[in-house]
C-alpha cells in the first residue's frame, strides 16, 4: 500500500497580503495595477468637471480653483506619473502579450516596443501642436 494522499496535497500555500513581494516582476505587476486607481480617479475628476461646466461659470471657476490648489497640482502630477508608468510598463510587455508573426518568423520585441513609443510620441506631438 502506498502513502495516502491528502486532497489538498497539490495546493501550495500563498501568503494572502505579501505574495507579490517575492519577485521584482510581481512588484512591477502590482504597481501597474495600482496605477489604474489613479486613472480611475482622474476620470472621475473629468466627469465632475463636466458637471461643473453644466452648472455654470461660477461652479466651474470654483472647480478650477481646487485644481490650482497645492493638493490639486499634486493630484495631477501624481496622476501623470502613474499614467506614464502604466503606459511604459505596458509597452514593455507588449511583445509577450501580443507577439506578431510575419510569415514563419516572429517580429522582434524591440521593433514592437519601439513602434509603440514612436506612435505615442507622434500622437503627443500632434495633440500639443494642433490641440486635437
């Protein structure tokens, strides 16, 4: 007779709150996920801005004063940094998430990442120049 198997013998223990601290790539993954909270907060701020515009010039001016306060500026800078980290980290993992096959070969990851950055820069320049 062999050793009796426990029904949970193939389930490994995972620490509930600190599993992502074990490897740097998990930390980067969790940091990228946290940045989505900043993007969500910024989206909510834009919705509030639209509501304030609909309420009239005085309401919108009060909203702008909040944005020009030190906390408003800190919020915008932190959201910009979060968006930059989120974008660059996704661009860098794109070759693994979306490999592109050209004939029998796969396109180099450097070309895929580079194309993302070039398009990002081009669109940013268009927005800055033309205010699209």
